[in-house]
C-alpha cells in the first residue's frame, strides 16, 4: 500500500503533485523534500515579486497554500505509517 496515494484528494492537490513531481523529476528526492523546495521557491517568488500580473500572484499564493496542505497531510500519513 502506498501511503502517498492517500494524501491527494482534490483536483487542485492532484495538479500540484503533478507539477511538483514534473519539476523535480529524476532528482532522487522524497515527496517531502520536493514539497519543501516547491514551497521555498513559491515563497521566494512571492517575496521578490517574481510575477508580472495580479493573476500570477494569486496563482502563486494558491499553489503555495496547496503545497502547505499537502506537506501537512504528507507529514500525517508518514507518521501514521511509521515512515
């Protein structure tokens, strides 16, 4: 049984996981590491103004919030399964 399958429930979370896995493909990182670095990159982009429109800023905020939720759920699943 793959405990990581249990953490993504919504379409938004599925899209976030797909984007994160695609971005960090082949890097030999755990899901937790990928989510950590995705959050770091999104936060840095938001803080430094690395967006050109208000829509892009909102998209970054939503992506960041989705990553936060996945990280929280991932930590709970890992704890639940003793990982």
